[in-house]
């Protein structure tokens, strides 16, 4: 369940504490956003799996950080 205060970490319920849930929210928000492609410079890169990214515009597949592209 998603709520206003805890956002996506609401699925953990009362477990794990506020600090841990805040860190999870920060990582997940960044990893689900579209990112800039290093080849075509468009904001069209989505994360496929751990460290694997795919550009929706130019079709290139490449690696980066586990959660988001390293800048």
C-alpha cells in the first residue's frame, strides 16, 4: 500500500524503521526515473535489471551502476 508519508515503502508496514524506509524511497525513486542516454543524450534510459540499462530511443543496451547510471 502506498501512502503520502511513506510512499513506496508502505509495503513494509511497521517493520524496519523510518530511516531504512527513507533510504529505500530515495533509491527507488531515482532508479525508476528515466535517465540520460550516454549515446544519444536523450532522457529515455530505463533500468532493465541489476546494472543493465536500455535506451528507448536508440535501442542501445549498456551497463551502469546497480540502481542508476553512474554520473
